[in-house]
C-alpha cells in the first residue's frame, strides 16, 4: 500500500481500523465520515463478558449512539480522544427488576451514575413512568433505557389495596382478557402477572397477550407450578418463592397448602406470614431430581429467573439488615421513614424465636438455590426489586451482583446476568462492546472479573453515545443529594416494590 493511500485511510475511522487490523462497521462508515462526531476511548481493556476475554490497549470509537470501531486502531483525525489508560470497559449494566422511587430528579440520575443504562420497570404503577420512558427515548430526559411493565394484574382478592396502588383485579377469563387489552392501550411494554391469579385467568392473560404481541413477565402464580408457567410461555419468573416449591419432594403437598392461603384484599404481609412455613418445608425437602427436571424445563424454554437476592436478604433477615449510611443520603426522609415503617411494623413484630431462626436459615438456603440455578444453566437476570426496604436505585444492583457471586456465581456469570442476558431477553442492541452495538458502556477503575465489587469503581459512563465524565457523574450525585432534601415535585411517582413495602403516600 503506497504512503498516500495509507495517509488517506488513516484520516477516517473505517480506514484506521482496516490499517490496524481492528473492526469497523461498514454501515457506520457514512455516519463516521465527519470525524468531528467521533469519540475515541483510548488505551482501555475491553472485557468480553460472554467469554471472559480481556483485550488490552484497545480503542473504542463511538459515533452518534453506536460503537463504530474496536481494536488497536489509530484515532481518526478530528475525533475527541479520551485517554483511559489502565481502565476497563464493560457493557452498560441493567437492573431487570426495579420499582423507581421519587421524582425524575432522583431515580434516573442515580441509575446512570451507577452505570445502569437499562431498567426493566416491573409495574406501571403510575402513568408518569411511561412518560419517563418516552422522554428518555427522545432525549428530553437523561436516564437509562426503560422497559415499563403493565399495572399489576392479580387475582381476587388481590395482595395490594387498589385504593393505594393501581392494580387490576381479575377473577375470570373475560376480565383477564380485558385487562390485557387495557394495559396494552395504556402503553405497557409487557404484562405483569401476580401471585393470586387463578389458573383460568392466568392462561387467558397469556393467550390474550400473545394475540396482541405482548410478553408476560412476573410472579409465578400460586395456582400453577413453575413448569406450567414456563411451558405456558411466561418469559421471566421473579423471585424465588414459587420456584422453591417446585423442587421439593413434597411439591404436591406444599402447593395444596399455598392454594389454601387466605388473605383479605391488600393484606400482602398476611400472604408472607402464611408462606414462610410452607417455604421452610420446601427448603428442607429439596430434591436434586426435581431440580434437574424443573430447571431443565426453564433452560429449554429460555424462561429467565430474576432471583432478586437483594430483596430476599432484607425480608429474610430484617433483624440483621439496616440502611447503608453511605447511600442513605440519596434517599428522602419520607422514603427512609417508609422503609423503617415497613421493617419495624410489617416484618419484625409478632415472630417467635423459631420463626426468626427459620427466616435467617432461609436466606442461606436461597443462596444455595441460586447456586443450583447457575449449575443447571438456567438463564439468570440480575434484578434488585428496588422499591423494597433499604434498596437505593442504582446502588442496589451492585449489591445484587455481589450477592450472586456470594451465592456461587463467578464474577463473569454475575456480570453476564446484568449485561448479555438482559440484551438477549429484551432483543436490544446492547450487552457487548462491539461495532454496531449501541454505545452503552461503563468504564471501571479495576477489573470486575477479578473482583465483582469493582463494578462499583465507576470512572465514566456512556449512555447511547453520550459520555458522562467523572466530574459530571459527581455533579449528578450531588444534585440528587440536594433534591432529596427538597419537597417532592408534582412529578413524584408513588411506587412500591413487589414484596409488601407498600406505596408511598
């Protein structure tokens, strides 16, 4: 190749990639023609989460919202170069089970500041969640990509009080189908099913959702087994409650006990109190043969499981868990009061010493259970159930990743559950640091494959190609800290987690 041609090629991102043996998208060449729009992250170690490979001394080229080049490639003339020597680049993180708190000044910036570029909002409890989603998509609001579920669809009596939280109560096929049509019209991205649905209503929901092009995510209803839920086509099962029953040698008996649970409308914690001894029986009759059967079904059907260990740890051990003072400053006094009220009034009182001991042992069992899920290659989604006590948006995901590793996952497996698997599940062009992928990235000061706690060591965040520098990130956190000390705005969202915290009043 003559020198003039080499000089010409080196002026463009595409030519530079070719010269260096790197990768560049042909479709991105026209977008990158104006090199002033190119951002180059240089001298980074790119982590391939799918394989665990570390590629050192790489340059990542970004044009618009896309990655257009990755490799040991020259920086195109006119590009904005950000030298990140010694840093590690991973795909943007996803919290796949969130219930956002506060107003738009709080949850969206907290997510981004923590490297979360995708959120699956598990219940459309307030129409403003759809507004957040749409404004973020158009660039009017800075925040992570949001996939927002429907109102909760539950059986009768529902575990939630409809006077306090938007919930659709259905008790027959006609009402179930009408509810699906309603949430589709409201703008839900998927249908959220809940614990007390009857088998008839549940199957009608799944069928109607399929006809309307919606997927179904949520709890495993008490009236069905986990295999039935998976075979019906539900795409994710949230939490461990229902799954734990399915791998017991006494499944028929414990299922019958669950179906016999009685609750009044809105009395979620009565359900929990009655569920605890049933879970205890199931935990102590765990069957490897049952696990191989049930988990094999989930794996074959690609039914994802979101363990939400962050939530389970608090509710299993309310006597041994407290708010982390390092992140409490990002919560309003009202939110902190709600958390304390839930723990001290709903979860701690009226338990015997045996109950407290059993609950604590259940936390250890849930960790072993998650280890079994990974061992059987069940596809796992990292999710926190942010909105339940002591969880703080964004920060909670790093807790979840640490819980997954403590349960037995490798750091790569935990990171996969927060990057690659969410992208596959959502069908999004994220989850990898490769050309043509959306430029959702996190730059870390240390290697997360060596220690999963290094996901907390965030240097820079890139969301849809927009670079959030360390200084900007610190300003975002400072702005949240200031916002939580101010009165709520008119845009405040009343939210509650899946598991009994209750809505903010």
